[in-house]
């Protein structure tokens, strides 16, 4: 009888010893401070489970304990199954939604009340969301995305992607799109945020510019880029510009050609389409001038980035001496540059 009791006691002691050996420092979710925490359970418990646990699939370099490889027969090479991580730029471009349009006045981003849009957000700093038409009642986001939300005032909200730490380094979120639905006044705005290594971002919900963007998107909804450019030049030539186009008068002389007077007369910005049209007046000072080569005007004197020029139209192409020709230069606004930055140092 004593021998039968002795065996279970030994098994219980060994099991307790093994459990104590597995206790270690676990990477835990942090909000503002970076401090490790000792948890009396195995790291594998942090994986998603039916009982609920910390979902770490959205974070760099952390997926639970490494698992032992299965024993492979000799002479058989195991094929690599791990795919390389995609860059933040690749992930952002794969989101098949229209990007938010930079606000020329402040450098922020504008969100529309009609369509779902993607938006760059800092993965390390607070992102500022402003409701211009009322109060921000809440920000609806999936719990597993680990988003910290603060409301410093009725029409302002701060959004921060929380990070992990193992006590030695910060583990930032992957650039995985995160859906956000934000009631602003009487309207709900939908944003797909992509966390990246950029400084803090500002996103405005509702404004006069947002209405213009919406109107422009509706106007050119079924047109490809070539048709858009042709239509915009036609409207500018006929001075048939809708109210959704931003027109800025100019009167800037350009020194480029010896026998031609060149003046920038106006800049027309089509928000939401990423298109800017510049209209120039060309006045020959001699006879026999012909404007037949676009390359003569693909210069930095015409635009800081000649590669952004999508089309150049000149009418008439053979003006007489002293006759005015009109030149329309259409630029495609560059996409937001994705670079390392912010306070994460990556």
C-alpha cells in the first residue's frame, strides 16, 4: 500500500518543479511607460486562445515561444515557409482604398463622410483627430488592435497604437491596417489606419475642403487618369471651373527661354484627385517661334519636380510675335513619402 501512494507523490512533485521552471519574464502590453512585468505563467499563454488572451499577431518580433522543429529524416531538406515581411510602403499601397488627401494649409489629412479612406498614422506617437462639425462621441475599433484613446476636449481625440516590451527593446506594431469608425457630429467617418514609422499625424473630420474632395471624386469617378487630365485642361481653357476646384491667381514671371516671355498666371488644385494644373502665358518676342516640344518646358523653372508633369498643352503652338499662347501644365501630386521617423527611431 505504501508503494502505491509513493509513486503519485513523486509525480506531483516533479510536475510542480517543471511548472516553476517555466516561469519567466513575459512581453506585456504597454501604454506610456516601458517596463517589464513578471507574470506567473508561461509565455505561450499570451497567444490567442478560446479562453481569451493577448493577441500578439500585430506586433514585430513577437509570436510566443519558438517551437521545436519536427525531426526530419536524413537526406530530406525542409523547404523554407517563412515569407519576408513587407515594408510599410508595400502594406499601405495594398490597401485598396483612396488615400486621404494632404491639407495644404496645415499638412494634415482630410477624411470624407461618404467613403472609407486609408490614412497614415504614427505607430509610436499620439495621432490627433479633429472633428470640425461637432463633438467626437467615440472611436469604434476592434479590441484586439490595442488602441489607446483619449479625449482632451469634445471635438478632439488622441489615438495611440500600444506597443510591447520584453524589458530590453520596444516591439512596435506591424503596419497592419486597422479599421476605425468615428462619430463626428451627426456623421460617422470610416478610416483604415496604417501604423508606420512616421511622426504624429493630424486627421480632420469634416470641413469645407472635405466637401470639395467629395464633389471632385464624384465628378471623376468613372474616368481614368488620361480622361481626367483632358477634361481638366478643357475646363481651364474654357474657364469652366467648378466651385470644387481651388483657383489661386498668380503673376510670376519665369526666366526660361531667351525670346519668349513666360508668366505663371494661376494654379488650379483638384483636391481628392491629386492633380494640380498650372496655366502660363507665353508671348514670343520674335517671329517664327514654335512650341512643338514638351521637353523645353519639363524644367525646374516650371515645376520643382519635372517628373510629376503628366501633360503639357499649348495653344496656339505657332503664335505670331507679341501674340499670347496659353500653356497648361498638369502635375500629379506625389504620394506621401514613407520614411523612418517618429520617436521610435526605426
